[in-house]
């Protein structure tokens, strides 16, 4: 069972359209000294529609976003403590045929602890769901206010600065997210037919957002980014038939919702990093084992409803290794 | 065409500090991908509401009417009593007024008037109830069409003002060299993403 759960963990790292990184911690806390590292590339290409602040879709100039993401987990104390680090090593925001901004993005550091593990009761899976709590701190390592790098006396400064403001690589604030995660996995035996491994994982989080530093001038004095509720659910399956057992298939749902003054107009955000961003997204991921615990995964996510977010599918390709 | 700007000085140092675990941000690198996007725009004098202290906007070189490309509609306004809006404003010069309405989920409020000053300039007055959304790159546009859509036609959609944070709310007077089209419309607009954030369908009024 443990092997199934760990294999599921290697896959259960979903993407969202509006979170800084493509991977997130799950309910399985790693053993001390064991870890997981994932390098992923994500692209949102030629998004020419936009979920406006009221949730309606409007046409916009095409927008493309490339990110190179790093995610890592390391078990520190058996069951009780796991360290996570997630961040964008590189982010390039592009207003197609207009302007682009590139640089490092934001990072998140988290600590997770196992609240409940089935094995901890000493009996055989009395309640086969493990529950984990965590806290993550978001660090504004990117640039919330890119500069056009021309003098303010340049006659084109105002226009160029407006384009640069549109393409931040950071939300500009230190935030704290409290998360509660649950995970379940089992092997379904089907007589003489190959068994199926399945898992379900999900969680909720509350993000305490803060006041961004060094905002673009157009947003100065706008105050705190409103707090958000995060939700996610992922269901995965694989066959135990030889060769097929290398592949996991999963579907996932991600939600991000403003919980303070939800209908206030807020600061607005076009790049998915500022205030007022909401999304209800669904997606899928396929993961294949290449060699031992080295895996390659491909996934796609799209928003079925959102606010202040480009309307386009996000595609992920990642390489992960578990040790 | 592509023009790249170099990373800001100190960015490397900042990133090195980041590697040491110090909380600091890394400056990003900006590129303009199409030089033709640079908009000369009309020359603008932002008078503020107290008037008198005309402050030519150094950021907007005078493109003049030729740049604007708006045909002189040659409007004549018969029978408009001179309300004495301003010295030098002829009674035959048209005056338009309208109220902003929301567009694309963004809120815009307040009134706007367009006064042809008769000397090639137009005075644009935003009322005390004016407000528009703090989107990136917000601009004020006078156009001869009632919908801009997703692409600016820079010969018809004239950017007359670039909003600063302080200018997003409240009264303002702007004087700009411009020939008003026959049926002008005023927009607040996000230039980078080409999104209308407010619109005022103005109509000619008596002085």
C-alpha cells in the first residue's frame, strides 16, 4: 500500500492557472531524508480572451506566458515535518507583438505535518485517509513593477512604463497560506484481471494576502490584496498490467476564490498575480515512469470560470525524480 | 522590429542576495517588441481643475492634428448661446457632453464634456464624479467610432491623456490639439491589453 501511495504522490502535483508555481504539496509526508524534485515548463499561449472582474469574457490583445518551475519536497521528521520549496526560476510574460518582460518569479516555502496517518492507529487502515496540515510563505522574489529602463524624461517613458507594468513577474507581497490536505489511495483487485491503483487527493487553503511592495504607480495606495480560499481535488488511476503500470492518468480541479469584499472592484490584475484573481479550473495529467523514480508528466488545465485572468489553456511538461 | 532594454543595474546583486536566502526581489528585463507601437500622441496640456497652470506633458511630443488624422468635420453650431465657458471660445464652436458607462466588467462613472476652443484645441473636462478602473496603462481616448474593440486604430482613436494613479478619480481639465469628429465618443481604455474600461457616448449640447 505504501508503494501505491508514494507512486501517487509522485504524480499528484497539479497545476493551476493562478498560483505562482505548477506544483503543490500533497497529503503524504515524506520519510526523513527522502525527497522529490520536479522541474517543469508551463505555457499559456496566445490567450486572446480575458475573464473580466465580473467574470464575463472579453477580447484582449494576445497574451503568452512561459514559466520554468522548480518544486521540491524533503522529509525532515518522520510523519511530523516536511519542507517544501516551490518557485519560478524563470518567467516570461509577453503581450504578443507588443512587449515582453522576463525574469525570476516568486517562490514559496512551506512546512507540512501529518495530522493523521492510517498506520498510526496500529490497526489495518481503520480510516484510510491521511490528513496533513501545512503553512506556506510566499516570497516576492520576482519583480512586481518592471521598469522600461528608459529615463523618465524620455518622451516615451509613460507609454513604455504602462506596458512594463502590465507584465509583472511577482505579486509583490509576502503572504501566508494555511492548508489542510487529505489523501487516499488503494489497489482495486479484479479477480484474474489486472488490478487498478487509484488515489484521491485534495485540500483547502486560506491565503492571507498582504500589501504589495513597489507597486506600479497606477496601483500605488491600493492596499491589501484580498484574502483567497484555495481548493483542489485530484483523482488518479493506473493499471498494474506490465508496461501500463508505468502510466498514471489523473483529472483535477483547482479553485481560487476571493473571500473579502468579493464584489469590490479591487486593484485588478491582468497577469494573474494581483488582486481579485479567481478561477475554477479543470484539467488532466498523464505521467510516465522513465527509469526507476524518474518520471515525465504532461498536463493541461483550463478555466471554466474566472475573474481577472486570461482565458486560455495552460500546458505543463515536467520531469520529476523521487529519492 | 525589436528593441531590448538591459537589466537594471543591481539586478544581479539582488539575485545573489536571494540565493543567500535574503528576501529581495529580482528586477525583470523589459523588451519592446514593436517600435511602431510608440504613439506620438497629440500634445497635451493638463490644466487641472483650477486651470491657468498649463503643464505641457513632456512625455507626449506634439503630434498635432496631422498626426491625429481626424478630418475636420467642419461642424457649425447655429443657435448655441455663448455660456461663456472660456474666453476665446466661439459660440459657433461645438460642445459635446456625455456620461461614462461601464465596459467589460470595469466601472466608469462621471461626466465628460468636449469643447472645441476654436483654435485647433479641444478642452476635455472630466466631472468631479469621474472615476475609472486602475488597469495597467489606462488612457483616455477620443474616437470617431462608438466601439474600439481589441485593436486601436491610431488614426481614429486618439489617445489624449495617460492616467496617473491620482487622475483615475476626480475632476480634471485637459486641453489637447485635436479636431473633433462629427460624432465623437470618449473612452477610458487599457492600452496594453486593448480593453475598453469605460465609454461616454457624447452628444452635442447647447452652451
